[in-house]
């Protein structure tokens, strides 16, 4: 009787787990495809696509199919995240497009591309004083408030030169991604965290650090810790992927796997 009872309990728990999973899949599908709007009024205009081409060179390396998916995701991100501008300016819509494009590119390899770790994006005209850190900042990610904060001046400067590997938007999004995948149990999230461990191991490799110093391809600030290293490396990944793959192929592969973006890797020759 005891063994039968044990089997019954096991079967009941297994059934509950299956039902919970099915409910999760159903909720995910409804939220992603029905509650997340993608109306014609918020689709990218020709001018907005040209803006992306000029400021995000990696977009031109995507296939036609990837570009179509990318543009839809830009629209959805822009429609679903709360953008707050401390002061209104002529660049507000431009900033929305460029930040949404950054998010769409970084998440192009994932089915769930919403970045739940970001709820709000706050934009100040220039460097601002944080009441939390008691310091002046150009940009930051606040995990408790799930908020990205930027200086408009420095954010736009990072996009103006799309190949100098200095992109404040990409840098802060990278920090948000770390928290986005921190406790997620999906295979892609586990793969992301494994990538961070591999990057941390590289930071302890003297030969690798010598290459970093000799090539000067990455900013020295990146070697501060693994999170800053990932953020700095991601700036390079987005702005100069061809150079990245040529100079540091092993690290390029690590980040490609973290972003679940192997299709992009195969397109770079």
C-alpha cells in the first residue's frame, strides 16, 4: 500500500508539473503575441530604419529574415517599455529608436526578447547625480528598480561613431542582461551564465590578458571584473564584430553562444 501511495503521489506531482509548464507556455504565448502590441502605427518608418543603419552598423550584416524580425522587435520594445525624459528635446524619438534597436539586436537569438529586467528607461540631458550612489553618472542600471538611466548627451555620442567600440547604450544593456538571466532556468539562460564563467576564467589567464594589452582592442576598464569585461566586450561585439572575430575568435564564440546568436557568427567572413 505504501509503495502504491508513493507512486500515486509521484504521478500527481508529475501531473502538476506538466500542467504548470503548459500554463507557463500558454501565458508566455498570450503575453508575447497578444498583450505585447505591434500595431502598424508603431512600426519602423523608412527614416527610422535609416537611422538604425547609420548608428548600428551590425544591422547591415543581418539577413533579410533577421532584419524583418529585428524591426518587429524594435517596435514592440519601444511600445512596451516606459521611457521617461527629464527634459523634452528634439532627440527623444531618436533615442527611443536607438535604444529599442540595441535591445532588439542583443536579443535577436532568443524567443523571449522582452528583457524582463528592464521596466523603465530614464533619460537625463547630460551627466546626472544619482541619489542612490551619491555620485555623478553617465549611465547605470538599477536592478532593484529595473531601470536603465542614461545621459542623453553621452548616449548619442556613443551611437554617432558606430565603430569606435564606445557605446554607452550597449554597455548598460549588458549589465541588465546579466540580471535578466541571473535566475532563469531555461537552457539559454544557463548557457549565458556559463559564458560569464568562461569570461571570468579568461580574466585569470595571463596570456589572454597580455593579448588584450598588446592589441589594445578592448578598453582597459574592461578588466576590472567579469561584469565590466562582458559589458565592454559587448560594445566591441556590436560595433566591430568582424575585427572581434579576427582578433579574439574564442571570446567571440563565447559571447555568440551567450546571445544564442550562432547564425550571426556564420554570416561574418
